[in-house]
C-alpha cells in the first residue's frame, strides 16, 4: 500500500554558476531564509566556498561542475544536471544567472515549475555574433520559465525591449542590515590598514575585477581625483580576469586588496564607495555600502536609480564609461564631508525601508507560492503549497 509522503515543505533546487560575488550572496540569503521557513533546499553548484557555506546552513548541496560561459562542455553539464534532478526530485527549480539558466532550462524543459533569474542579461555582456546568439537563446528559452524574475524594473524593461516574452516578476535585491551596519570609519581603517594614514581619504570599489564592473574606467578617473584630493587612496576589493591588466597601470595610491571573505570592513572603512559598472541588473555593492552608512557613486545602468533614493541621484549617479564625470563626482564628495554624511544617512534609511533581505525573501516566496499552488510536482503527487508559516517567518 502506498504510504503518503510526510507533511513537509516543498523541495526547491537552486542552480547557480557563478559561485562568487553578488549571485552567490543572493543564493545564500535565499537558502538561509527558506531553510528557516521549513522548505527543503537543495543547491546544485560547482565545488568551492559557496558549496561549503550552503552546506553549513543545512542545504542539500549537489556538486554540479560547469564553466561560466556556454561552450562545448554544455551537453555534459546538462547531462550531469539531469542526474542531480533525478536524485533531488525538486518541486521547483530556481536557476540563477545566464549559464545556470541555459543548462537548467535545457535539462528541465518545463517539466517542473521553473524560475529563471538572470542577474543582468547575458547579451549585454558580449557583442557581435555572440550577443545575437545569447539574445536568441533568451527569447527561445523564456518558454521554459514559468517566471522570469528580475532584480529591477530597469532589468525587466531591458528584457522586454529585447523581445523576451514571458511572465515577469520584479524582486529587488536586498541586504541584511544586521550584518551590513555602520561602524566608525577611523577605527575600522586603522585595523584594516595599520601601516597607512588613517586620516587620508579612502575610496573603495568592491567587485569582481572584470570588464562589467568598470574598474578600468575608475583608474582612468583616478589621476584627476588624486590630483584634486592630496593623499587620497583607492582600494580595489576583489579578484578576477582583469587583475593583471589593472595592476600594471595602477599608480601607487591604488591598493589591490584581493578577494575577501567579508567585504563589510572595507565598506565601513571607506569615505566613499564607487561602482563604475558598464551593466548590471541591480548591483549589491551599492546597497551594502549604503547599509553600512557610506555614500556611493555608481554608474546609471540598470537598477542603479532604483537602488538610490531620488535625492541622491544628482550627486551619486554618473554616465557609464565617462571617466571625467566619474572623477568630478568622486572629487566633489571627497571634498565635502558634510554632504557625504547627509547622503549616507538618506541612503541607509532607503535600504532599511526598501532593500531589507527579508523583504526580498518574502517576494520570492510569493512567486513560489503562486507556482507551486497551481502546478504538479516532479514526483507526480499533488503539488505542495508554500506554507503560510514560510511567509510569516521571513517577515518576522
């Protein structure tokens, strides 16, 4: 006689590649909230620090090796993912970023409720034939996503303008204000950089060292900043494929901090945080900086305006790839400590009210609730509905 399954929360499989930076933090935050709310959370990802962090939270981590970009390894990656799906038997798959979205949708093809979250569109990252192929896939692959989740209205608008048709949801990125919180800059800086002048102005850029994040544009702007603000230093926090090229052209006033397990002290130590991205969906670094009580200068790409209160835009937004405008904005704020303090207070209030990670988790729960309440599960039994306790716990 068939025994009914125990009354437990739905099985959710998160699928991610890459495994560092903002995408990894989003997956970790969601897994933490969902586990606390009673869902059974599995994550398929390559081995490394993210896998270990998720395992320590109690997630069922399944090793799924995959490259960052599409290529000849894709068929093997899809086959390996199919084996993971057979073992986990999830009720819903949530694929994060372009590569996972490609492999995940090819493996599932609509057989279970599927959420795809691009975290910035792949076709913006490339050009020529590669961009056309990426866009063609996103248009085609949308049929195998029950919900396309964007982190900003601007990211959704970009997708719609590009001809991607689907059922959309916008869930702004969030940060944990209990972790990202203000601290005295001088004290943190003295501990972080003991051999330097703690009173010297410090600009911090946190992000993967790659073309997307635009550190090359920041270096183009830095000579003008350093000339106008004597003693100013720039810290690039992160690692990536552009490390050597950036380091070869950086002056002595630029510090390469490398990859760090916790960026919070760097935000807290900064007088100003800068992220000169060429494209984004909604970057986490500016939200994290604002939560730490630090003003920001960011480029006006997708999600940037939605990250800021309206009053900050005139001072904190610059056009992408405009080194002269970036230098003027950074210099102006470094020379005006009272304005920096005012902008920082407004920015933190905005993050607390609009970008708390618990709010983000609640909105993702609403997406799952809708999909799981309407569709059959992979196991063939009636779909489990996201329990009310999940919604209540993530808002508490």
